C-alpha cells in the first residue's frame, strides 16, 4: 500500500476533520452550485457509494451508457471536499454531464450555501450508528487516507466522543434530519430501508428526482446495484486506488444490517445504548439496528 503517513485529526470549527478535506476550504465554501445539481450526502460508510451508483444509473444508463465502462464512480460523481491526487479540484466544474452529480460527507452546517440558494435536490442517506462504527473501523484499517484506527475497543469510544473524520455521527444524522424539516428539496433515506427493499426505495427516489424509468430499466438497475455485483465491479469497488489495502478489507465489504453483533461485546453494547439515548433526543428520527 501507499507508504505515506496517515493524517492527524484536527479540530475544525468544532468538528473533527483532516486537512485532506479542509485545505481547499475557501474554494469549497465559494462553490457555485447550479439549480440542476444533485448532491448525494451522508456520514462516511453509510451507503454513499451505493447511492451514487444507483443515482448515476437512473440518470445516465440510457443516455450515456459508456460512462459505466470508461469512468470510475469517483470520476462520475466527484467528492466535493476531498483533496487527493485522484480527486482534482476542477473535476466538478469540468463534468460534461447534466445534471452534475456531486457527493459530500460534510455536516449540514459546512455545506456551501449555494446548494440551498439554488434550491438543489439533495439526497441524504443515513445508517444506524452500530453498523456505521463497524464499517468505518474497517475502512480506517484499510486506507492511508484516514487516521490510524487503533484497536476496536478504543475505536468505539472515539466514535461515541465524535472524534471521527467528519465529526460526530450523532450530530451529522441529526443535523441533516433537522434541515429536512425546513428544506423540502432534501430526500432523507435510510440504509436499512434500501437493503430491505431496494426497488421500493428506488421508486421513492425516482419520485423525488422526477425520473420515470421503465419497469425493465428499473429491474436492470436493481440487478446491477446488488452488493455481490458491486463488489466485483472494478468501476465501483475502488480497487484501482493505491491508497487502499485490499488485503486488509474490501471497500465494499458486507453491506449487511446487523453486522455490529459480530463486533460489539455485551458490555460495549450496553454502554453504547446508554450513551445513544443521551445523544439522540429527537423521537422522530428512528434507526433500525436489524431488519
């Protein structure tokens, strides 16, 4: 794997970040959104790549099928705030497609205001906290782009304290949920729902985006976005990146709901649940840790 040193966590306006995501901050904040831009937002490891792939197919599989064979998913849907050699700052502005599909992991308060001013459609996908921490742990183990994860026990503690790249999971999912109440162009999705009934959730997404694929086209998309298909799809599974060590873990790992049960001890689970109750006060925001 890439021998470069791992980044350190920094406190950035009260949110834990790394410089890979903040060094172009002025450019990010001055980003000029267009009214037809579609933003795909999430906390890390919540199904963002999955949703990016679904959205890309919904928009372009009929009109520009060559995208799937010639462009990596991170080229088709650039990461707004990332600053790595494979994510060029001008990538979004140079996108030939319309609409432009853009991804972000920013907490809602960091998002460039022009997305709201231009009334852009935003899709947010969230995932239950326990599966999120497991997936994030395996991600940090396998990439030099994120801090050293340490052992599982200390990692869960760090997650509860919000000392993660992109900050607290609790603040992230709650902040975007609150935004949904005042910004009607925000479609809030749950990873668990997408696992349970992919077709139903794609229907809801199409309704939000104003798209109407044929029944055949929808079935074709559903078959392409199954986890086993994506795992072996070299245009989606990130296998081209030197910054990830696939001998440690795959980027698209299991995609299961409830994998946390293979990681949490009984004591950890109890402590996590108690901490969760203190932090998640909104009774309308409900997550499922199993389906």
